[in-house]
C-alpha cells in the first residue's frame, strides 16, 4: 500500500502521511493506557489528545 501511494502520488507527500499515521497511533496508545487503568475517557480528554498530536 505504501509503495502504491509513493508511485501514484497524492495530495500529500509520503512523509506527511506517515507522520500523521504515527500521531494517530500515539493518541490511540495514550487513550488505551486510560482504558487499562479504568479511567473514564471524556470528550475533553479525546480533544486534548487530538490537539496535542505532535
């Protein structure tokens, strides 16, 4: 899939796509930690995580 994107071209360069994907994974990992610790995940928590993607 990555090679397909690289060869066909997109609106975004490959590095940008991969960076965004890594950021989403980081948010998911942080939210997973909250679930494992049985903490409530509020809309505010999700918004804060998404705004702090980098």
